[in-house]
C-alpha cells in the first residue's frame, strides 16, 4: 500500500500553520479570539492524534493483509502439490 510515514508530522505542521494564520488574520483583536484559537487548536490536535492512530492501524492492517495473502498462496501451492502427488500415486501402479 506504500504508506507515507511522515504523514502525521506533516498534518501537525499544517495544524500549527492554521493556528498561527488565524491569530495573524485579525487586524483588530476581538475579545475571546485567543480563547477561540486555543480551543480550535486543541480540537485540531485531537484530530491529528486520532488521524495518527488511524494511520498506524491502517499500516498494521496492511501488514496483516499481506501476511494473509502470502499464507493463502502457500496453502494453495501445498494443496496443488499434494493433489499432484495423489494423482501420481493412483496412476503409477498401472
């Protein structure tokens, strides 16, 4: 699946830039703006943490899926090989 291991840190950088941008966008400070920005930052950081958790779970699922497919392929080869031996044994005595 080729997951990018830098994704969570890039998302954190984006969140910080959004926070700074929001604080700098107001020419005349409004009452409560810093509190709003802090609340927004906290919410965004929570989302970043959840995204990171999901990213790691997706990576684990990808590894599990690869292992499952590998084992399934090995089993398929084993059954094909056993079937070939069985057919050879039944035909051989003649």
